[in-house]
């Protein structure tokens, strides 16, 4: 190397180092929060008749509220798979609740870890192929959060409730109190450690509320005493969850990092059959591809960038989270496996909310499918049947009138877009997107944890626990 090229080489390294350092200091922290089975109507800011959510309301009043935000799918694990990959669930091996996310996917926490973020997962996981009430995740689980790029995890396989047992990187620990409050406290401790070390963090907090079993403390049920027991507890869980949102926001302020921290809240699927109803009058509920199954509350708060409250009425969804974070954190596009099903919302967050969405939101869940293209929505109850319904969501947000026959041109266009998209999903499902061009492992079996030998040593002790009792009575 000549002395000039050596000089230039050293200069380049020095400049690159400076740029890295500058990025290190300004890169925002990312906190992604998701509730479990909270319907579109179950927030105070949509004037729910009984439920008060002062903390979510304040977050919305201080940030950006999405009025047309869509889950990845109408049930748990599939949405979680889309959340972490930016891809439709059927591309990733997660067709149904309880399927494991393929290790060949390229998930968001891994991209953030590689970019120098400290990564932590707190709460429900449900991407490791196990069904049944949430149990702490085994340290040798092939699909635990650490396998997808989380440095640190305090997690449970599925839904969890009061006084849970959680797994801290594979060791089991018992906790007392409401599960939402516990995981937020733990996440804040993680954030404090990273903040003290001047390291940006990426955290996912996935609640187990207000999913069944519904158990809330007496004080959280106070506003609902006239409701039947399950509804009273269901709504009580939302009260506790909202309180934990308050703890999170307060904790960030106390650490002095709230301005440079992006907090993104949403639910994982539509609401349940409860009283008062959970979906604000929309059609369908959890499990269906009608609006009640897919539309969920969503808010982003990020004081450094969102200085004035904003409301977006343009469709957006869980599949947009990964491309948005990639754009915000300045990661290379190669961080995401193609094809991606979402688009970056960075412009919206920065105050430039588009009137229309460029890329339609497409869904496949079991036999059903749907496509949301701004004003119109296509629905099929049976993929491959060629039978579709279509709704004009601008005039008919409750999907009451099927307009498939009265708007044949629009219908034809949407059907073509949907069917073309669905073919790419089939190719992904066969493993065509992976560098190997195929699945290196068959899709893992979907099973109850009671059939996994690793849990047998805990059966006797767990028989005494109300959440496991019925699962273990014959074991
Ligand atoms: Ca759920």
C-alpha cells in the first residue's frame, strides 16, 4: 500500500467510525408493545361506554393514532410472525395459532441486534410451536426468542395471567401480581441497564391481556361490577394493562429517555365476544377476516419526531412495523427477507400522512383471505374457490353490503392483485425466498406442551396451579 492510499484508508476508517458514533448517540430506542385480543373498540379514546384507558388516551393525545390499523392476521401467532418478519404469516410457516416461526426467516430482532441494538423480549411469545396455557419457555427450546435475535428474554409460551411463572433466558422464576405490570417493570429494568451503558435498545413487550383466562384484581374490576364474571375480569385486565402503559411512559420519563424513544402500541387481533361488545360495531371478531377480526387499536408516541398529536385514517398494519423500523434506524434493505408485505410509515410519522396507501394490505388465514385497497376490501371465505365478496369501506365500514356484482371493474382488478399475491405466498411457503431455495427443516409439529418431555418434571407441581389444572389432570 502506498503512503497515500494508506493515509486515505486510515481517513476512511476514521470517518466511518465518527459516523457510527454519531449514529450510536442519536439512534432512537424502539419499544414495541402489543396487547392480546384487545378489540378495536376497547379504548377510552373511542368513547367506550364503560372502559377508561387514561394512559392509552394520553399516549394518543401526545402521539399518532392510527384509526385503520390492521393486525397481520385475525389470531395470535400468525400476527406475531408478521410482526417480526414484515411478511404474511403463510410465508413463514405460521398458518395458525401455535405454529413455530421458521428459523430460516430473517426477523426484526436479529436485524436490530446486528445493528448494535440491545434486544429484549418480555411476555407472551407463541412462536415456538407449543399450544396450551402459557408455560415458561425451556432454555433448550429450539424456537425460543433467543434463536431469533433477542439477547435477553423473560417469556412465556402463550397467554398468562396473575402471578405468572416466567422464563428468564431459560431459567424459571415465579412472580406475584398482574402480568402486564410485571413485564413492564422488568422491561424498564432492561431499558435502564442499556441506557446507563449508552446502548440503544429494541424491546418487544407482548402482553397476555385481555386474553383468557380472565383474571383481574378486585380493584381493577370496580367499574364493571354489574357485568358477568368473565366480562368483569376481561375488562379488569384492560384496566391493569392500561395502568402498565402509564408505568412504561413514566419510567421512560424518569430515565430521561422518553423523547428519543419510539413507543408503538397495537393489539394482535380483533376483539372477543364480550359485553359491552369489543369491536365498536364492526363486522366479525377474532378469527374472521372481516374488520372486527383484523382492525386493532394502534398508537405511536415519539416526542422527538411527533411533536403534535396526529390521526391517520389511511390503512396501515402490523406488516409495516419492520420496514418502518428499518427506515428509522437506517438499516440496509437486506435486513428484511423479500418479498415484504408492508411498507415504511416513516413519512406518516414525520407528519406527511398520505391520503392513500400504495401497497394493498393482503391477508391469508387458514381457508380465508382478504385484501384492503384503501376504499375497497375484497374477502374470500375459501381460497382458490374464485368466490369473493367486496365492500366499500368508505361508505360501509361495517361491511353490510356486498358490492362485488355492482362494481365489476374494481372487483376484477382486486381479484387479480389478490390472486397474484397469493401465488407469491405459495412460493414463499415452499421456501423459495430463502437463500437455500427450499425448507432446510420441515415445518415443526404443532403440539401441546404437555406432550413435550422437557416439561414432565414440572407436572406434579403445576397440577396445583389453576391455569394448568385442567391440562394436567390426566397426566
Ligand atoms: Ca390474541
